[in-house]
């Protein structure tokens, strides 16, 4: 039976000396004077986005930073050497950026390693797969060096369904062709029944999976209202409320593309929806426009033939910039996903998306004025799943001071979530999901 460690023993003293020497080597400085070091790049901001999915650390600088990375075991650390980085307040205070709740980083520290090189050390809590890359200036951001820490064994989104007493959805089929509907029902009788039926008693033959995509997140704040409200905060709040409502339904289950304040590339949002076998997809946003008078809710679907209005085209372009603002390492994109995203054999899905959008507009009009009385279309990248009816809902104009206050109000967020759920039910009552096999248990 082992007792307390005796620090006075020769072996213990030797271990302490070796540990101290190893720590010192991490931040060893060349004996040459640092006074002659040429001016380099000033780090003007350090931002940390901790989440279960992954932790992102961003160093923003006035000029590009060259870097070299390596890992050190026992204890596990990630070391990133920054060449040409000037020592300053942001780097000196870097340790304060890490909270105790970060799932992957225990501590973060930096020090002068040698002339012209600053060493950043991350003490890790878990086994990770790091991805370090640089981004060119974009929007309000200067040069950025991004450190993404992904778990070595990421959670499979399908496992989130296990153990909740509901069916596990079948995985998405990697075929862009629209499956032909089974057992067509007489539309006249069906419509009459749908209108008379209680919306809270939706009758579907199997579990319906809805993927909810709270727009923006992390480095990508989305639009910002004059009162300081962030679009990414509003969309996440409404998304969580909508998920809670859907999960209470006996025949529905929801999955969030993000459940915290972190960035998710557009392609990954679509890929997650297909992986969990989504029946419906909704991306939640809050409009911004150059004129503060603009107001109202809108619903958008994908277009293959250009935007239905100048405003729709402008909005799609601004939303599609999310990858550039949030920061994604473009050369790591899945080539198969890229093929899927631009597949043009999705006419049937777009038609279903328009039906879904119309159903949702009808419900949104009950709680807020509509900016346009019809579903608009444009080339939104996040709506390009070829086999999932997908819509983008602009809940209100965050650039309108009155609507910004609404968006920050929990009561309005609740009404918005309830209206979206009612829209899903209205659509499903007339367009029941296809039958499909359950996942085989292994």
C-alpha cells in the first residue's frame, strides 16, 4: 500500500529536478539579448471558444504568423511556436482566456522562447486531434491563426438518439435522387382531415427527425443590432427552445447543428443533417439590412435558377460568407460532400422545401408581420442537401431597433419556436414522411 510521496528521498528530488528542467525548456530563451529583435507581428486579440464539439483558440495579428506545432506526452501538451510574433499584453495575459469548464484545455500559457519566436503551450485534459491553420484578413478581422482541438474520438450524432425510448433514425442514403412516395392518398380527403385535425395530435407512421441549425456562432457573430444583440445568440436561444418543444412530441426528435457558441462550417451543417437521416432542416437567422426601417419575418428556400429578388440574392451572399468569417480550413473539405452540395438533381426536394416554407410562413404570420407574403428563393449553401426539404427562417430584422428588442425577449423567442413547430406539423399533415427501415442493432 503506497503512502504519501516523500519529497526528501533522492528519487523524488531527481524527479522534481527533471520536471522543472522540462518545464524550463518549454520557454527557454536564447542567451543572446532580445533587445536587437526586429519588430514583427503584434497579436491584437486572443479569443477562445470552448465547446463539447471542439475548442477553438484564435490569435488575431497585424501581420501573418508563421508557426510550428508539435505535441509533448506525459503530461499531454500541444506546443505552437509563433515566428515573428511580438511579445505584448495579449500574449502575456493569454492564461486568463481559459476557464475551468473548457473540456479540452487545462491551462494556456505563452513565453519568449528565442528571438523572434513566442512559444504557446496548451496543457490538455483529453486526447485531441489538433488542427492549426492561418486565415487571411476578412471583414473586421485581421490575420488569424486558428488552433482547433477536436476530440480524438468524436461523438457520433446518431448515438444521441440512443436510450431516449424513441426509434433511431436510419442513416441518410448517399443518393441524390428523390425517392418516390409510397401509397399516395387521395389529396382531397387528406386535406380535409388535415384541416380538421388537432395540430397537437399529428399522426405519422414513424419518428420524424428535424435538424435545427442555429445560424452563425463562435468567430462568426452574424448581424449585430444597434443595442448590441448578436444574431448568433438569438438563433441559438430560439433553436434550443424549438428543440425542447420538438423533443416533447411523441413522434418527433430534433438535432442541433450546434448547441453552444462555436463555429460550424456550412458544409458540416448539411453533412450532419444527412448523417442523422433528417426529414426536415431549418436554419434560423435574424435579418439585418442597411435601412433600420426594414422589418418582418421571412422564409427562404433554395433556388437553382437565381434569386427571386435582389434582397434574397444579397442575403444569400452574406450568409454564404459565414465560412470566410468563421474561419474554415478549406482544403480539408470532403470532396464527396462538395459533389453533393452542388448536385443539380434536387428539383423535387426544392418543391417540398417550398411547401414547407409556405406552411411555416402561415404560422409565422400569426406572431409577426411578414416581410414578404411568399417564400423567397436564392442560392443558400446551407440549404443544399439534395434529399432533405430545407428552409431558412429569418425570424425578424435585428437591424430594426423594435424587432431587436423582440428578438431578445424570451416570450417572443418562445412564440417563434412554437410557430416553427406548428409549421412543421402543418407541412407533415399534408406530406407525411416515407416509411424506412430502422437501424439494425449490432
